[in-house]
């Protein structure tokens, strides 16, 4: 086993060990996710997402659907800071996205969701970078229409250990829902990106979500593992 592989397994063990207190206190959801990307040209990308989630106070559910992304040319400083991140969109100052999700859960009517998002990425000092994603979800379920707005703020920095590079990050994401006419949920994230080769990047993370839509606070905890897959391996996630 090579030294980078040993380091990867050490960090995987560390993240799993750090999550043990949360598992001991209450049930923790596991949220797998797979994204398949295809970059059509330097500013246009499409992808299909399949994931389990509990975003915005929803019960555990599964969603699948396509999205299209349009972004500006990379910023030189962002591209340097995020040189080891395989997601090319993060080196762009502005990313615009539109998509559709079919969402289902046991004993619950299916949800048809149209999503629209605008993300701003900022270079910072000391190798840090920040992102600000503003997203609106338009939901049609069982003949009823609702909407919600969510604002995800994230901070990350690449950490190098010899020839191995990983990207720890933290994020906060409050949700405003039309159903309750208030900021009803706040989600906190901590995780790390682990690039593996030129085409695959794992993103294990821990999420704590506090749902205040009811009379009492309802906390939820989850561990997620998104994995992006390039449709064209010769293109990967990174631009040229």
C-alpha cells in the first residue's frame, strides 16, 4: 500500500471515529449520493444526481434528476487555490444552475421539484476559499405547490501531506420554507474532499440539522458520502 493510500485510510478512520459520539446519542442517517457529470464545453456542463437526503427538515427521501450548469471563465487565483479539487466549477467566480428532481419516500406522495441556483466562489487569504450558494426549490406534491429558499455558505482549504492532498471544509445552510413562512431549518456540515486519481473525488461529511418548523426543535444527524462519476473519463470533472 502506497503512502497516499495509507494517509487516506487514516483520515477515513479519523472521520469515522469523530462521528461516533453522534451515533451514540441518537439515530444517524446515512445519505449516499452519486453524480454523473458530462462537460460539453468550457462553460457548460450537465449532470445527473441520485441521492438520499433529509434537507430542510424533510424526512429521509430519495431523489433523482438532471441539472445543467453555466459558468464564467476560471479566476486565476481561485484556480490556483483549488488546484487539487476535481470539480472545475469551484474555480469559477459565478455558477448558474437549473434542474429537475423526482423525489420519493415510503408512504408519501411523490414530489416534482424544479431547482434554480446561483453560486459565487471567492478566493481568500492563507489559501482559504469561500462559496455562497443561493438556491430556490419549487415543489409540486399531490396537487399542492410550495417553495423554499436555502443559502449555503462554505469555507474550505487544501491540506497537503506529502504528495497526498485533501480539502477539509465547513458549511452552514439555513432554509426558509413557504409552508411555515419562516426560517425553519438550519444545517451544519463538516467534511473533507478526497481526490482519488484524476477522475474520482469522495466527499464524506457529517451533517447536523436543527428543524424548528414544529412546536419544539427537532435535531437530525446524518453522515453522507457523495461520489462524482465523469461520463467521459477522458474529460474528468476538470476543465481544460
